[in-house]
């Protein structure tokens, strides 16, 4: 019965429109006989040509499916892989898309999907002094304390300048300027004590100060030493690196600070002194005064969580910090298992994953650095369809520039997160096709060690399958020309 409903409705609308038009003509010229002669329609009223895009869509879908499947068939048998391609949220091409794979950086999408459920508030970093410390002849007889709120994007100018313009950051310089101005307003020209860095948020938690706690059982030794991730701490600046590469391409040039809190305190101390206020003591790590004894000097709020989430797609440390924040906001403890269970809970309640699919997903970290992580291509494509309420332009990840370079020049719109490690090549993203179709996709290849050496070869983002899948997507829509399917011109009687 349902199949006859739409034609009936269309017919009713056409008849009604004809009656109304006739009445309008008669009202305009009541004495003029209506001209009943009309040009004949070359294309019948009820013709598939009157819905050309609908007529072309099945062919477009078949061509896209065949192209994606052909791209996957070119992979060697020793490279397990999956792909999931959707058009407007509808599945078009699936190859092994429900099987479990090491996802690489695509893992970050599950963290961001879960972050949508735990509030949107950002982070605050505060500078305070003890109200019990006197000020004598312009000298503060005590310390200045900088208290962290686990802001993952607190940065100095040289560090954030390495990222693309517009990347989310909280300026330590701005906090220092506000601090100096307030100290001067309070009549303080010198600090007899030092600058004390305080972590109140992660203190006592599993992941408090280093990457040598819970990460060790999920990251391989090369990953720990890769410096892809800095320190995870309730107070850190520049991802916890006291020195870093200038161009974001040489992690081996990065050096983690021995103490994240001391590092931040030292940076603030130097800025305050540069601002003309002497600091006699050193930068140290310690405890803040009791809440009732704190007097605010300055504080700074981070960008919105939405902006920080975008940086998490390009910055592994930010992704790890959000993973811990997920656990803190859910259960009050920055334990990785708490974050893992929260991610799984959100994937289920949002209907991105069924109970029987639990074995196909494992979230052991926030950055996707662990080879114990697992996910399916269908899951990541579904998250891009409806799970993460990020704007399209936010989906730009590690290797995004390289992945975009893999795409054919005819592909004008590509927003992608991608990764390349010896064990995995992966990419997921959105493409706006020429006809307005929104294509979402996820592709993962897990590489097998060499049979003789047992080693994995270095891989690139443009490794084999990614450009082939992008070629297939770029060809969409590949069906007949729309002009060949539209209504034919009316043949006039003249």
C-alpha cells in the first residue's frame, strides 16, 4: 500500500494546482474565454525523468561501491584491512567493516564521542598568594602559587607557533601579564619566595606526573620513547616538553620536563621577572595554601572544550589529557580503565555499538598509540555520521596534510584524520561530493611483520589503500550525466 501513497499525493497536488490556476485566470479576466490549447509535454507528468537525481542514485552507489571494493582488492593477502563508506549516513560499501582492527589515530574519535556526554566546560589555571604572607615595603614575604586545572593546551608562544594558525591554546604569557599587573596594583615589586607549581586535579591519581605509570602496560617500548606524547599532568605547559622540535616532524628532538609542575613554575617565574618584578626564590613543586587562605592574583580560562577537541585530533598529548579528563568528570579519578569503560558505555547508549560488539572494541588510551586498541571501520564511519557533533572542518588529524595530498585534484573537499605507523595505516573523514552528497569513510590496514626478519616496515599515510579509496570517492557521482536524465524540452504548437 505504501508504494502507491506518493503517486497519489503527487496527483492530488497537481490536480489542485490546476484548479487553482484556472480559477485565478477566470478571476483576472472573467469575460475572456479560457484558452484550452496547451503545448504537449514531451516528458509525461509521471516520469522518472522528473526526479533525475533519484533515477541516477542507484547507479552512483553501485559505481562507488565497485570502486571502493576494487581498491581494497589490490591489497596483498598479508595485509588485513577494512573499509566502510557511507553516503548521507547510509551504508554504501563495506569490506570487513565489522571486524576488529588496530585503528591508530582513529581511536581519538571514540574519546571525542564520549567527551560530548560529560559537559562542555573548559579548564582554568590560577595564580594565587597566601593572604597570611605580609607585604613589607613592596616585598611579598612568601611564595606565588600557580594551580593547574588540567588545561591540556596551556602553551608558550614558541610552542604553539609550531601548530597551524587557529589551533586551540591557552596563553601562559597572557596569564603572566595579568599576574604582573595585579602584583603591581597590590604594591608588590618583589617576591621574597619562589613560584610553586601545584597540581590539585591529578594529585593522587594513577596518571599524575609521568608517562611511566599505566601507559607502560598498553604502549610498546618504541612508542613510549617516541615522544609522540608528553607528560600528562594537572599542571603542564607545552605538552610537558621543556624543549621541542621547531617543525613538528622530529619527536626525537623533544625532551620531557623532569617535573611538569616545576616546568610551568619556571616558565612563569621567568616571565614575571621579565615584567620587572624580582623573584628571589626558585621554581618548585609543592602544595597550595588552604582554599580559605588563597587570594586570587590572576587566572585564565582555556578555549571551549569543542576547540580543544579539534586540537586532540592533531596533538597526541591533548588526546591523552582528554582521555584522563573523561575519567575525572565521570568518576572523579584519572584512571585509564575508568575512561575505557566510559567510552564503551557511551558507544552503547548512543547506539553506535551493540552489546555483542563489545569484543570488537578496546580503548586503552586516548591517542591511539597502543597496539592493544581495537575498533571497526563501521564504528568510525558511524561516529563521523552521527556520534561526534564536531563541525566538518574539525576533522583534521595527524597526517591530514599528507592524506589530503594523497587525494586526486578533483577532490575539492576533504576533511580527514589519518595515521601511519609500521603496524597500521588508517584514515577516516568526510568528503562533500560535487552533487552535494556527504560521503563519510573509514579505512584501516594492519600490516604483518616480514616472515623472514619479523620486522615491520615504516609506512606512510599515502600507503597503498588510502589514495585508491580516495580515488573511488572522488569519482562520485559517477552515473550518467544529470542533463541526460532531466525532463525533455516542451514541443510548442507554434
